[in-house]
C-alpha cells in the first residue's frame, strides 16, 4: 500500500509544480510567515479563510491589494510586495488558490496591474465582508 502510493504522490507533486511554477517563489516570499501550505506559522495567520474571496470581484480586489500593499490588523503586519512583477504576484495568488483548493478564475497579470498606483499603506487595506 505504502509503496504503491509513493509514485502517485510524486506524480501529483510534479503535476502541481508544472501547473503552478510558483512553488519556489511561494517558499521564498510567503511561506516564511504563512507556511508552506498556507496553514500559518508561529504567530502568523493561516490563510484558509480567504478561499471564498477568489470567487467574488470584491474578494479578488482585496487579494490583489493585500499582496501589493500589505495588511495591518489584529494578526500583525504584512509588508506589501509591489516590488514583484505582475506575473509573479498573479502566480503567487494562483499558488495560494491551488493550496486552498479555492474556486474562481486564475489571476492574470492584468488583474494585478489594475491594483497598482494607489500607494496604500497596510492599514488602509480592509478585508471585505464574508461573501
Ligand atoms: C512578514 C510576514 C508575512 C509575509 C512574508 C506575508 N504575509 Fe500575508 N499576512 C501577514 C499577516 C501578519 C497578516 C494579517 C494582517 C492582519 O492582521 O490583518 C497577513 C494577511 C494576509 C492575507 C489576508 C488574510 C485574511 O484573512 O484576510 C493574505 C491573502 C496574505 N496575507 C497573503 C500573503 C501572500 C500571498 C504573501 C506572499 C506574497 C504573504 N501574505 C506574505 C504576514 C505576512
């Protein structure tokens, strides 16, 4: 049983890596705080709660603003990542989407670009109500 499952996991892992191509970027950029599987780490929050946001316009806007400008709230301070490319931020959000098995279209670089130029501070980024 154990022996027969291993190749399957390897295959699934490879498939995920090919589909996302963002695993390494996630590890370097987001996993430090949110964990390899977005489960949360030490004092930092897990991201399971944002899964429904991938499927609504306000939710998607929120996710774009969080990665561009960061967020400050009860759980602490997240810096913004506006220095990354639109393609990279879209890939990171799509990696998170896959981790959470969230419904919704994949993010495009264009969707990230539309959030730029607002110069928000982390405390100005507000979580929308539950969809
Ligand atoms: C330095 C630690 C740190 C890093 C690095 C970091 N975050 Fe965060 N993140 C936080 C904290 C702290 C919060 C919660 C802020 C609050 O209390 O509202 C947060 C909140 C979030 C939220 C909103 C959660 C919610 O429930 O509304 C999302 C989405 C998110 N982060 C995604 C990311 C992504 C994607 C990356 C990588 C680009 C990333 N974070 C990198 C610390 C971090």
